[in-house]
């Protein structure tokens, strides 16, 4: 049922003995359209053993804030409900995943661990630590990418133009519909989660955070997708760079937390009765650009620092390191949106207030951080800090790739040389003015 090439055996042990299957749900926090869950059920049913789904909540995590935990936990409430509807056991563990998951495996005497693929360093470290602590087989399923990251390319891709043909030729094999969730043949019921303890663990006990602009959970994610297809997909090609037009899908928080499957989105968009140019333009972002970001983070361990840039970009930064900066700001001035540029400040405020900055402005925002900091290293540090702290969709390969593109020319090419930027592509306010009504955008953000 689940294509074998989606699955990687990431330790030496074999799946031989009888015993439950544990699916450690981490990046893909959904029940529907989830290849990792389908694989866990398939393996469990083959031996007529139970399947346990577990999520290990860890705090602190990559600068995640109360609103991120609120969004995540609201989503897990619906995972719990949907698991129950399908007769699948779901538990939340609190603490460092290598310890909690290995303990859970011992407690239920599991025979197989299934996890979902994630290219970020912290997740790979956890998996290595976990593999040292367990003796059962550990199978990792790429449930996030349409074409599994390791299959689409075995190496770091230079740019979208090298990646695009590789992914496009594999789409007929991988871009297929999901089977429905099979009946679990050996049922088991976990103790219901102690939600009060869970919320307390991340400091949300008496203090629920209202996430204003995005309702969390699989059902809301599907509803957001339907709204986008019905109302905004037509015109996406022309409107996606206009922050006043509501021209983007707004799906990135759902995709980031894995509440929505990109494969499901791609199938629904492909079927939609809208102009081809809009579908193609959207699928380019959803498939090529998004999965290129996973390629970047998986094959480049320095995805979040200047040493991860191409040689030409590192050289141009060295040449322009001492160029005079007209403005420089400490992190706190950026964070409080107190630069001299009211467009930059509005973009920063949009992110702080809504949990998401418009995609076009994200490029402008990060490039200005390069222009107004003391070094590219500091620019990377500030941009990642702010993006991960304030964006609901932050702490994501797309964020690290987007920031590296803006500050370090990753997946881009060399441009005409300018002060501070060197050969890194430059952006300015006039470019924004050509795309949208800058003053109207600023007024809109301040009125939120
Ligand atoms: C400096 C900078 C920081 C960024 N930080 C993040 C981040 O933290 N998280 C994040 O998900 N994206 C990030 N992006 C990429 C992109 O801006 C967002 O994915 C997009 O704006 C999300 O809004 P949407 O879902 O409405 O996008 P739509 O235009 O509706 O696109 C649909 C989906 O396609 C994917 N996508 C769109 N544009 C890109 C892109 N340029 N690169 C990779 N995938 C893309 C996303 O998964 C997105 O949800 C960043 C880009 C830059 C330049």
C-alpha cells in the first residue's frame, strides 16, 4: 500500500519479533493523508498487532513561543479525536523525545518504530540518540514531501532549475491519491491524555493564547484549502505578489505543522476548474520551491549559517564585509519595528500581529536586515531569530532556505555588484511600489 521508496530503515535492527508498532508522530501532525500512519497500520495489521501513535512534546524547541504551542496542541486535540474515531491509540509524552519514546517502546514492548522524515538537525540528532537507545527496527517514512527527499535527488541541488526536472519526472509515480485509513485489526486503547498537564508543560495552563488569524487542526486546514481553491486560486499567478490582494493561499502554518498534506493540496489544486497558469504557478511554489527547501536542509548541514552559502556568495560577502552601512540596528530595534523604513516596520508588525508575513515582503524584509546589520552572520542570526519567533510557519526548511536565498544567494545567481550586498540580489522600496500600493499596505497593517 505505501510505496517502499518512501520508507528508509534508519537503524540496523530488523523487524522480526511480534509486538506493537509505535508511530512517533512529529512533523506530520495529522491522521488523514499521512503515509507514515498508513505505513504503521499496514505493518501492524500484517502481524495482527496493535499500533500506538505517540507525540513527544518538548519545551523549549527552536525558539517556539506560546502561540506556536497553542497552535500545535489545538491541532493535536483533533489528532486525538480522529485517532479515536479510527480505533487508534494516541498518547502525548512530555520531555526529550529520545528518552520518552525509548521508554514508551520498552513499556509497550514494541517490535517496530515508525517515524516521519524531517531534514532539520535537531530532529536528526534526536533520531540518532533514539537509535542508540532502542533495539527494535526504526523505519522513517517521508510523509511530508510528495516525492521523497532522498529519492528526488541524492545531492544538494544548486537551484530550482536543476531540481525542477528531477522532481517533475517523478510526479506521475508519487502524486497519487491516498487510500482510506484501513481498519486496525488489533485494537488497543491508550489512557486519555492529561491535557491540563500537557498545557501546563508549555506554560499555557491558566493562560490560553488566542491565535487570531488561524484556527488550528486538520478540519480547519481542509476548510482553508477549500476556501482558497474556491475563492483565490483563480488569479494566483498575478496576485500572489500583492500583499493587499489576499492572493496567497495562507496554507503555510498548516503545511508546517503537518496538519495538511502537500500531496493532498496538490491533488485538489490539479483537479480544480481554474486557469492553468494559476494552477501551474501555485504548484511551482508548493512542489518545486517547497521540496527544494527540504533538499537544501537535508544535504546542507549549515542551512542556517553563512557557511552554507555558495562559494561565490561567501566570497562576495568577504569583499564587502567592511562596506559602510548607512543604517545599523540592534536586534531589539528590528524586533520592535523601529527602523527608519515604515514599509519594513509594517512587514515586521504584520508578522508579529498575525503570525505570518506576506511572501513578497519576506524577501524585502530579510534583504534589508542584511543591509542594516554589521555583517552577513549577524543578518542571518537576526532574521532566523525573528522569523522563528514570530512566524507560525517558522522553524521550517522553507524559512531557512528563504532566508539563505535573501541573504546568501542560495538557489539564486550572482547579480551586478553593489555596496554591502556585493553580488547578492538587491531589493528596494521602488521595486515594492511597482508591485503594490505600499502606503495602503502600511495603513492596513497599522489598522490590524
Ligand atoms: C525570508 C523568507 C522567509 C521565509 N520563511 C518561511 C517560513 O518560515 N515558513 C514557510 O513555510 N515559508 C517561508 N518562506 C517561503 C514563503 O514566503 C512562504 O512559504 C509563503 O509566503 C507562505 O504563504 P502561503 O502559504 O500563503 O504561500 P502560497 O503562495 O500560497 O504558497 C503555497 C505553499 O507553497 C510553498 N511556498 C511558497 N513560496 C515558497 C518559497 N519561496 N519557498 C518555499 N516554499 C514556498 C509553501 O509551502 C506555501 O505554503 C520564506 C521566504 C523568505 C524569502
